[in-house]
């Protein structure tokens, strides 16, 4: 058996690190941990995402059921998030839809990675 001590980060591609950092750090309140010409690492407790610069990168996954990064919000923050997304001209791909005892919505980051935001009552 391999005994893992925890998760360190998820790696994703990015065609434009500056746009990616603006989306995650300014809109979603991640902290920038490390940055170079070839990658950037951001953190939101308890995990980190490493974005690797790949020229002309565009995520090919279009189905939220196949792969997405999911974030939970408070119900009031969920409503505020919708308004903030609209203000920033970020299209909600799916939702808000009722999911169990809450709501969910899917947006896309600048590279096409799908982001789910949801709350539970």
C-alpha cells in the first residue's frame, strides 16, 4: 500500500498566466504563492493549483459532468457571486440550477476549465 500524506496541488494548463491569475486571484480570492514565466501556483485553503504555461492552450473538456473544479459557497455569497460574474461579463455556462437542497452553477475560466460554484442549505 502507498501511504499518501495529503494532496499538494492540481496542475492545469494556461495559455495566458496573467488572465488566469486575474480570474482566480482577483475574482475568486486565491492567493498567489509562486510565479515564473512558465508557471504560477495559487492557493485557497486547503489546496493549490499550479497553472503551467502552454502556448495556445485551451481545455478540451466541455461537459461539466466529466471534469470540473467545485467550490462551495454560503447561500448569500452564491447570490453575490452571480452578480459579480455578470458584472465581470463572465458567462454562466449552466445554472443556477437546483441541486438537492441547494443550487449550482458552472462557469469557465479563461482557459476553458470548468468551475462549479454551489451551496447547500
